[in-house]
C-alpha cells in the first residue's frame, strides 16, 4: 500500500520510538546495489541543466530557478536519494531533525516516505532537488510514481521564477519554520496547505 501522505516530511520524525532490538545500521542501504539501481536511484543522476539552475534564493539559502518557460505538468527534476528501509529512514529523519533544530541553516528533514517499507533519504549531494524552497503559493508540487518522486510544474512557470512546492509541514513547532516566500498568500510560517485553516483559526483567536 502506498502512503500518499508520503513527503509530509515532519510526520516522519514524530513516530513513537521503535524497540531497540534488531536496531538497524543507519548507514547500511536497505537494498543491494543492483536492486537499488533497478528500483530507482542512481548516483550519476543529473538533471536537465537547460531547464533549471541553482542560485542564491530570496526565500532561503539556495534555490532553484527556471532557465526557460516551463509548461504546466512538466517533470522539472527528480527528488533523488538513497532508498532505505523505514526503520533506517526514521532514525535518519530523527537525526536530521535534531540537526536542523541546532542549526537553523541546516534545511530540515529530507526523508520522504515512499511506502510502508521504504523511505528515500534525499540528504545527499547529488539530490539537487533538495534546494527547492517552500512557498505558501507554490508553482510546483511533488508527485510519486512507484519508488520515485518528481517535482512537477503546477502551472506554467516563467523563465526566471523560483521553483517552489508545499512542504506540507504540520503545525508542530511551526515558529521554528518562518516562511519568507513573499507570495500574496504567505502566512509567515511553513505550514502545509491542509493545516492552514487550523492555523488561521488559532491566530484569529488571539
Ligand atoms: Zn510563505
């Protein structure tokens, strides 16, 4: 069964701790090299450099920008990484979350849930898609196809626009994640669309 809430990354770190016996080695890939290639990722992975470019972002750190007009529905870049089993994914998500709390410049959690068996850890240099920033009014979204995740254009994107998607964060610790997307719909924090109603209710109560 595929969990469609997959890239709701924060949900990965709030799972109850697992029993310690059979504690998996977080640095050991879940699949053999061959299988991993077969299943999806490849370290030689590269993206279409005529389409997008990485440069400093007005939103946060580095971002990805359109080098030419991109049509709605176009696969812009694949979110790649190491495929690990869920236990390993949980441990890594936890570690990345702790790091991001210590150092706010350290993005966030890069572990996406692919299904109930496997996660993808995008915290690797070759995953250029990790630079994509969140926006309250994004021009792209993620799309899962079996064990692969693509960033796809939600609408026509103009040359020079920064590529963004909704990180889908819930409201836990939202104050730690200010949003500077500067879109008209910006609510000031990185909170997924499905939680924004709830957020507005809380803010209006104050
Ligand atoms: Zn925003």
